[in-house]
C-alpha cells in the first residue's frame, strides 16, 4: 500500500502536465493569436510544445497506472506481497 501512496503525487503531477500541455496546444485559438496567412512561428511553437508535453505526460500517466495496477495485483489479501516468479 505504501507504493500506491507514494505514486499519488506523481499521478497528480502527470494529470497537471496533461492539462498544461492541452492548454498550451489550444492557447493560440483560445487567446486569438493573429494568424494573417497561415500559421506563424509562435502558433507552431505552441502546437509542438503542447503536443510534446501532452504526449509525454500521457505516456508517463499510463506507465504509472500500469505500475500501480501491477503492484496492487501482486498483493495478497493479508497485506504480504506474492513471491516474484
């Protein structure tokens, strides 16, 4: 149970990272960046950085959740861990 409790701050951090990445991605349209003819370099920068932060946070979140499920599955009802094969 302590491993699951230790993973909670990382879970929160990755969710916040995903939210920040999504915001950076959509901010050119939400804030109304001027787009005269095509995308400017500032729009491209926001899109790429937002996509990268979102993708890394999502992959880390999936890995953390998989690790948490694996740890929870290995626990016996009495609280002891099962032997490693």
